[in-house]
C-alpha cells in the first residue's frame, strides 16, 4: 500500500508561539506534496523536516490572511534559486494570485518554473492521476475555503484462483482484468467483477482552515480518514470563537462526529493557552478519536480495512 | 555607560540554511530597538531571543529583495494583534512603502499603531534623542542602501574637584555644567570646558546590506565601532560576488581596513559553504579584528577608551 502521511509544519493560530509555528500542513504521497496554507517560516520547516521543496507540488491556500500566506513569497523565491523546473499549482481565493504577482514584481522575484493558479470554487478543483482536490466554502471573516485530498479509488483485490477456475491464463489477461477491463477466453467474456473484490476507496484527508463549523463542512468532510480542523479556542472562550469566526475544540469534535470521520486532528491553537491538554480532553468527550497536532508531527494515514 | 548591543537574528544569504535564518540584525540600546532588514522568520526570532516586539522601534530596510523583507508583514501583523500602540518608523527604498501598503490591503492587515515611512537618501535620515541614522547608497543589483547607527555624543567627564576649586556649589549648578551649559558664580561665568573632559563621541555601528565594496561605503563606515558587512562568498567564488553584486569575506576585510573600523562582523553567508571558517581565516589575514556572525549571537559594543 502506498504510504500516505500528513506532516504538521505549523500549528499556531495568527501569532506564533514558542513551540508552534504559523499554519502549514503537508500531505505526502509517493514523492508528491500537497501543502495546505503557507504561514511565515514554511520554507524553513521544509528544510528542517527534510521534506524537499522541489517535488511535484500543489499549494492550497484557505484564505488571504497574512498568517496563512506570508511564507509563500519566500518559498517561491527559494524554489527558483534552487532552479526548480517542475510546475507548481496554487489553489486559493481569486485575490491570492494578484497579491503573489504584484509582490513578485515589486520584490523582483523571478520564477524558474511555471506557476499555475486555480481559483477555489465549490466541487472538484484539481485532478491528478493519483488524487483529486475537493473544495467547499468555509465560514470565516473573509472569503475562505476548506479542502479535501482524495486518493483515486483502486480496483479490488485480484482473486487468482477464480481467474484460473475461469480458464484465464496467467500473463497479460490477468493484468487487463486487474486494471478493470474485460478479457475474452475461448470466445467467452470474463468481466473484472468475476475476479476482483470490491473497489478499494482511496483515503481522504480534510483540512478546514479558519472557520466556524457548518453543515456545508460536515458534508464536505463526510467519512474522511483524517480531519484537520480549526481548534483555536477552548470552550470557555466560545464567545471569542463565534465572534472571530473560529471554532472551539468541542465544536471541531461535534463536526467530526456528525461527519463520521475516522480521526480528528486539532490545530490552529491560540497562543493564549500554555498547553492544549484541556482542549483535547473536552473534544474527546464528544469524539474520542481526537488528538492535538504539534509542530514536526508526522501522522500516517493507514489503508482502510477492506 | 549605557549598554549597546547587536543581536544577529539571521545570517544567511538569500536562502536559509539549517543553522542560518534569513537576514535580520538588531541594535538594542536602553529599550529602543533598531532592526536592520527583516527576512522571513524575524518575528519568531524576536520571540525565541526574548527581544520584545513592542518596544520603540525603527526598521531599516536595505533593499527590496524578498529575502530582506518577507518577514515584515508578519511582524507588523503580530505587533497589531498584540495591540502595539507605539509608533514604528520604517526606512527604506521608496518602493518599500508601496509594497507594504498594497500587501496590507490585500491581506487585510490592519495596524493598531502609527506606521511612519522615511525614504532612504544620502545623509542623516532620522534623528532620535539618543542616536541618529546615517545612510549612503550601496552598490547592488537593485536600489540598495547601507546604514550607520550613531549614538549622540555626550559631554565629557565632570571634574568635581575643578568645580569646587572654581567655587561652584554642588547641586543644580553642577548639573547645568554637566549638561554643557555655563553657570554664574559670584558674578563670574564658569564655562563647561573648565570642568568637563573632552566630549565623548557616541558609538557607531555600520550595516552594509547586500553590496559590492565601494569608496562611498568606506567613507560612510569610517571609524565605526562595529561594521556588519556582506560576506556572501569565499575568495574562490570572487567571480560570483562580482557578478551578483555581493562581496567576498576578503573584500569586506579590505573595506574594514580602509575605513579604519574597530571590529568587522561577517554575515550573509551563502548556503553553499558547510562552514565559514575559511572565509573568516582569509578575511583575518587582511583585517585581524574579524569574526563570523551566527544566528542568536549577542555582541556587546563597548565604550571607546577616553
């Protein structure tokens, strides 16, 4: 099974704390990287964690607040200085591209690679061979988007005994069936479903960015394997969460429960809390499969039980 | 004597290295801070080094390349989120203010304090009670400026025995003389120079930013107590230094010698060198009072011998 992992680069909210950098999360899968938000210091975290900035990369930006994008210009500049040749795809609110282009001109940052911009919109915004990116509106103080990374489903497990019993000889015809296409044996058609188990769904990772919980997000994140959700505040500061269009850890847990996700990672913690153990405890009472993200944490997203 | 110290926040050149952050240097003097350049991650270094971002502050930007300014937006945002009230003065190339204003609008960064901008120009650009900032053109690939921080000179040491001998009674009249003004005793005028030693010159710290060495800079930095100079390259890469409008460590040392400075701090090291000991060694052959700056280094600038 291909390894799929999530790496937390920064887990603070708008101001950095001593042990938490500004928001940035990476999804890694077979040499491809999806970076979600790009707070100040992101390029340095890539260096420290040995992630490599010159891989195939898609950058998803949730919204145009400084703390979620201030690392972007430096990342693009360093990529160019290391002669990156691979295209980079940037997804985010319409205004993002204008800011990046304007700043690159003013700061004389020339790019060594092709920068493709895709404006966020509800639905599937990007398709790659191995995965797609799904998007929905978040509920924050400015235009904001939440994302789901979704692996392409794979055909079911091939049952070689059934193939033999049906008279299909080992070799090219097995491979054709394994790839989901029918073959003909002695004038008879053998269909993939006769020799394959049920289709294996891809794994999914959801990322909320800054948001209030909402029915839209409960739908977007339905059944994801790992949900990374705004958990800026503890319940005692619920009024601040409502006021500033963020979520408490319990609100994150309630949404995770409603959406039926497998695991919930809390992130984007306010610097006002010395530790986040109370936030995790409160959330676990609602949704036990909850943990607090921390800077430098690698989380494996295992295959689903078939 | 008031403590004057220099703190190196970032000593890399355009791309960060594992142990070197992007360019930023602080001068601290009695609760006032002068920040020179503001590479990505500067606000985090302030936090880690306990420097405090809400002090009286002047920010001097040498030029508009991303690696020297990418930390500015995040620093301004965090200052505002912590309700900074004190004015902040920003000095730099004309285009700097446009980029900051444009980005603040696009990223919706509102300021809680008054941001004053002063365009760099040759000569004295800023005067405070305790110091002034002097400026001259550097020689880089874009408009670039070098700066000198210069303490206000103080009157000489007060000789109380001379004052007594001249019949000046201890008290308000001593204080008046100490502040450089004459007093009258029994109808006779006593002048400050009769009771004070020679005027004590202020300490001076020079910062080159990215530049080739030049006669202009040798004049600007003449006799400074500490010169912080571009030392991107080793001598074997002198062609790159010339090509990219930077300096080698030896060129920095030659300028330091010509300018008659007290000490030379090399900085802005290219990430290509695993260690910078060769650069320091080469420079010391020309100017022995040379050292390599490193991230998190505090350097005391002692008073001059009187």
